[in-house]
């Protein structure tokens, strides 16, 4: 075996070297320069389903856009998998900017990746970065800057919409629980601050925080139920959403306690639960494929269904809006220039499946209406949907421009 | 945040029960890890991946039978065998050639296996969240000690000890079980008396995989099945096995109980840092008894 | 008893000079990637100094790297202390953690040592992950202030390269010293060493403290290159990846881990740019490695360069 072992070893080393070298020297860009978008997202790990949803819609949008072209060019894209890890995200972002030479970066679902890339690459290298799923309010809030934009809903919106919904209810004592990371805490802080301001007599009787993605939430929920609050607020992110709702159903919490969860009515959350989703849970969301039932939304949903066999979720919506923004901004800018692109994006209004929406100039945040509803099972679907929907206007669900200025200058 | 509610007997009781039921799942998975560790002397980091495959297989089987209660029971019974098969293939084709090598190589092999299995799951099942439902009889909760206790957790409290007893009989009373335990202590001797040690190892590994798969199938109705499940469970089971005593099945049980209960009570006493409680318990146990609470197998 | 015997000083110096000049010729991205490789090399080298050289089951070496990185990050971004304090404190914090954890672990042998270290290391990870107000938990700390002259891509490159060079020199010295020799002896036959009167535990502990000190330095370098810290740096998966780097390059050689680090980072970056399944590829390569090339790349060359009968080499597989 020794001789063959050595030989095999040699072949092995050779192969690996060739493999690495070939990848390293593969041409990174085709010339005759189209507009190149670098998509940075987590295609591995628990968030992959959202990243894929977004990518699908982005491709769909580009098909339409490229028929007409933008400034006589097509928009093309490359994707990089961050595996939901910040160090890989940073590596890949630098690769996109320094090696692929992209005109802008879009994507991210992990707020840690978004913030790291925003600071280390977008700000430092002056490359426009449009965040399309990561939900930290700090992205366009206190850590915002000229080159970063967001087409995602964020914790500021979520918190405010929850506070709005609950301030109109008679509940006095609350328990707040959620994922122990920035998303959960920011959501909770904003929601509580705004709720308390609107209704000073509310009282927080307890808090529980668990590891994001924690599979076993029964102990936490049991604890909450024995405390008997008037209502419960859950601040959970994508990883734990389904777990929370499942646990809520298993413990029967929804029948005994009013609950509000931001994104509880999101299709991506309710779909896998199917008939086992809890009913009567209040949720807020900025996109539903079934509401509003206007022609633009129907067209988008039909096209998406025709291409991919299932309706779009909110990541798909965000990505679609992003694609539209990119095309319109370049057209307005008149040139493929990063600085002009940024200027053109500010205050830009585009046509989206749910109507005309604006990319706010002061903080680079997309202004979305928020749909407040309650989970309900309807006979025509085999999953739960949001019902009794109330539309909350986008501008009221965001921090004011002054508040943003203040937060950024405090940095 | 100070204690939000009084330490009533009811409260403590419920948390104890919840902790125990959680400990059952941990035990089922950890016992598999412990057994492999005991006999093969290698910590299998791919154990979490096998657990994940168990959950995903349960999903597929459940769906194959239209999501009916029958599908659930079949999933629970068959998924562990699927995982055992995966383990058998990995072991016979690759692993068994490495037994003479040092432990580090084996550990790194299991790490490579974890990487590969993780991506294979993604290729095979895609990246969507999956969900399976327990049958009607196990849904909802029942009033216990003045509070409500989920029926499925009660189910776990019954099944867990049954598995433990079954495992005990299997490893202590059957011939193959006894040989495996002997091999854990002294593999050379076992080989010397004419038994094919390689097949004993195969058996041990496959049993470990079976248990991981069973744990994954059993936990499936309570969580959303997703990629990334493999990472979470590995560190917990590793810690459990370490504090229980490497290779000791009863140690795995004790370790699981400590882990499950401290986490459950942590939620009661200090909800924000509940996750740290089990780690602290682990550190305390290890400072007091560095080789684990019970004697390790070797 | 070194691995540098067939790399005379001149060749090493030559390589070093070449690396110093590289940023003038190659695109910026490759300068960045090389800097990342240097950081990983230092980390892998520090692991090799205890695990390969000393035979200690340092399963969670990444913790000390993370501690160094976080210490530097916290001091730099949350206090207004001068930056040299951050540079000094980080390796010391890492070494302190190494001492504390090591003190508990050296009482045990082999596998127990490894398992205990994973446990204690995970506790640190859990605390960093949950102590949201201090560490920002999952989000990490970004935009860490770095002194101007090393903040640019080239500046970071030179700084990292110089620090790496200095550390390698020190490590080489240590390997050559009586201490290093004793450590190897302990690896090969701890019982005999005990019998001869060597305090095995004390030696191992010292080796661990030294290794974790270097890991802490690697942590600083990481922050200099990337500007962020996050809990993944403390997670056990990273520790195993560092092991793989040592394995890829060659356990018992001096320069092996450097090659291993280079291979890992290159694979991750370049193959990762083309497919989301690069972990599958990495796993497969790893398995092939274990089967056909257990000595690693450098180890393979060492083995083939030296005929088996050369008992004086002190090198090669055990």
C-alpha cells in the first residue's frame, strides 16, 4: 500500500492544486459591461428558504426589465452564499466588490452580515448596498450612511405597528418574550416604548429570551401562561417563528391569551404549519400574496406562480421591488455610476405589486404599509391566512427623519 | 428580572415535568452518541446530522402516507431505520478502514461526514422548513397540577423510559450487546477470542445512528424541521456525554436529566439567561468530577 | 528536531521578501485574501504547537482566538483607552483563558481533555452569545476602530505579515529549545517522561498558555483585517476547521499548518464563489485526505524526500 499510497497522495495534491487554481483564475467577469449586481445571501442554513424566495423574484423581475433594457444594457447578477456566517459574508462581499467588480451589492438576511458588510465594504469602498431581508433597524437607523439602503421591513416598523395594534386593546399586563438577539430585542424595545407612550397604564410583568432557533419553547410558554398576563408579545425571527406558533398551538396558548407577533401572518411561516397553525394570533406583515386584491398584485403573484409553482412570500416581494428600484434608478441617473445611482435612488418612487411606494431620501428606507391581521383558517386554502386586515400607513410606522438624524449623529 | 410568579408547587411541578420530557429526547440522542463513544472511542460530530436526517426522514414518511396518524406512527418507527442504514453505508464503505488510526483522525472523519451529510440533506430535501403533525390524540394539553401540560410531552415521558429500558436490555442481556460492551473495555481481548471486532464496531455505530434518528423523529412534531438542526444538538449531547461519563449509558441519562431540568428551571428563575444554566451545571459537575459523574467505560 | 532543515534561512528570507513585495503586483482582492490566510496560518500554527508538536487534544482552540478578538474589539470600541492597550490586552486575555481552562484540562488525559475543553469553551461562547448588552450577541460588533496606518488593505497586509513573521520566529525558537524537545518527548511517551522526573502537567500547561497567547494575537489580526467580531469566532466548528488546516498541511511539520490554512481559505473563497455546495467538496477532500494523505501536504513531501530509515529526522508520521 505504501507505494500506491504515496502515488495516490501525489495525485491528490495535484488535483486539489489544480482545482483551486482553476477556480481562482476563472475569468471573473465577461466584458462588454452590463450592469452587474452582486447578490449576497444565505443559501445554506435555516434561512435558505427566504434567500431562495428572494432570488426567484429577482430573476423574474430581471426577465421583464431586460426585455426593455436599462440605458441600453442588461442587468445581470452573480450570487454568493454567506452560509449565514459573518466572516464568510465579509469574504464574499469583498470578493464581489474587488474581484467581480459589481456595480452594487444586494441581499443578506442575517443582520450581523448586513451590518458588517455595510460598514466594512459599502461605506468603506463606497459601493451601494441594498439590504433586502435583514431586519435590523440599525441598518438604516443609527448605522446608516450614504451607500446603504433597505427594501426590507425592519424592527422599527414591526415594533410600532404592534404598539399601534395593542394600544387599541384593553390589555394592561404584558409578557414579552422572544429570540435573544438584536432583532428580538429591538422589536421588543420599540414595541414597548411606543405602546407605553400611547397607553401609559400598561405594565410589563415579565420577559423571557431564548436562543434564536431554540426548538423547545414549551418550558418558556408554560412559564408565561402560569404568570397569567393579559396579553403576550412574541419577538421572534425567522428561525423561531414556526417553532413559536407550533408551541402556541400545542400548549393551547392562543385560545387563552391574546398574542401579537410581528410576521405571524407571513405566508412562509403559516404554510408549513398547514392546518396546524394557531388561530386568533395577531400579526403584522408588509406583504401578502392574497391582499390587497389589486391587479398589480395579482399579476405579480400569477407570474411568480407560473414560473415557480407557488405564491411569493415577502422576500420575493422585497427582491422584486429592489429590482425595480435598480432599473429605475439607473434610468434616472443616466449612467452606470455609483454616486449618481445613490443620488437617483433617494426619494425614488416605483410601481410595486401593492401600489406606488417610495424609497425615503432621509434614511434610505423603503416605506411600506403594514397590514395588521389575525390568523384564521379559511376553507379555500390549506394554510392559515391573515384576516380582518387593517392597513397601517407606512410613514407613521417609521421613525421620523429627525429621529434618524439624531440617532446617526450620536454614533 | 426578578421572579415574576411565586414558586408554587404547581409551577415547580410543571417545570420539572417539562424539563424531564425535554431530557428524554436528549437522552435518546445522547445515548447513541455515548454508545458509539464507548465502543469506538470516537466522539461522532456527525451525530447531529444523523439526528437531522431522522427528522427529515420522518417528514418524508409522514407525507408519503398523506399526513395521517398512520403516517406519523410509521414515521416514528421507520425513520430510525433509515438513519441506521445511512450509518451502515458510511461505516462499511469508509469508516471501518480507519479503526486502527488514532482518535483524532476518526474525529476528523466524523467532521467530514457532518459536512457532507449537511449538504446532502440540502440537496435531497431542499431548504424549505418542514413540519409534521402529531396525531389528534397527542395534540393539545391536559391539566396537570393546576397548569396545562402538553400531551406530546407526556408521550415523551412515557416513551423515554421505555427506550432506556429497552436499551438496557439490549446492551446487557443480548449476546451482541454484551460483546459490544466488552469491546468497549478491551477490544483486543474480544478480537483474541475470535470475534470479528469490525462487525461489532459496525453494530455499535449503527445502533448509535438508530438512536439519533429516533430522537430526530420524536422531536420532529414539536419543532420546525430545518437545515442547521445538526449544529444545535451536537454541543448539547457532547456536554451531556461528558458530564455523564464517556461511554456510560446511565451517565447519559443522568447528564440528560441535569441538562433538561436545569434549562427548564433556568427559564423559571432567570429567563434571560436560561440557556446558560445547563452550561454552568456542566462546569460545576466537571470541576467536581472531571471524568464525569459515573465511571466511563474505559 | 525541526521541520525547517531543508529550508535554509536564505530560502525563508527570500519567500518573506517576495511576500512583502507582492501587494505591488497583485490585485487588491488577493492582497486581502493573503492577509486572511496569514491570520489563519498563525491560528493554525498556534494549534499545531500544542496539538501536533505536543500531542495535546486541544479540541476547542478557537475559543482563545475568539477571546483575543473580542477583547481587542471591546477595548477598542467601547472604551477610550489608547489602542496599544487593546493590542497588549488581547493576547494576555487569551493566555489567561488558556491558563484557566488549561489548568482544569491538564488534569485529564487525551479524550477527556478534549471533551472538557469543548465544554468550558462552549460556556464562554454561550456567555458571549447571550450577554447582549456587552457583546451585541449574535449581531457582533462592527466598525471597530483600527489605527489609521494599518486600516487599509495594504496596511493590514503588511502589519499581519510582519506580526506573523515575528510569531513564527518565536515559535521556531521555542521548538528548538529544550522546552520544545521536552514537549515532543511528552507527546511521544508521557509515562517515560514522568519516570524521568519531568513534570508533564506543568509543561503541558505552559505549552497551552503559549499557544493560546499566539491564538490571541491571531484574534487581533483578524479584527485588523475584517473590522468585526461575532460569536462564530468562539464556536466549536471553527476549532475543528483549524484542526483540518493542520491536517491538510501536515501535523508534524513546521510549515504544514500554513499550507493547510492557505488551502482552506482558497477553497472556501474560490470554490465557494461558484457553488453553494462547497462544504460537500470540502468534506470529500477531507475524507480523501484522511485516507490517502494523512500526513498532509507538507508531511507528504517530507516523507517522500526522506527515506524511511533516517531515524534522526525526528519528523514524519509516528
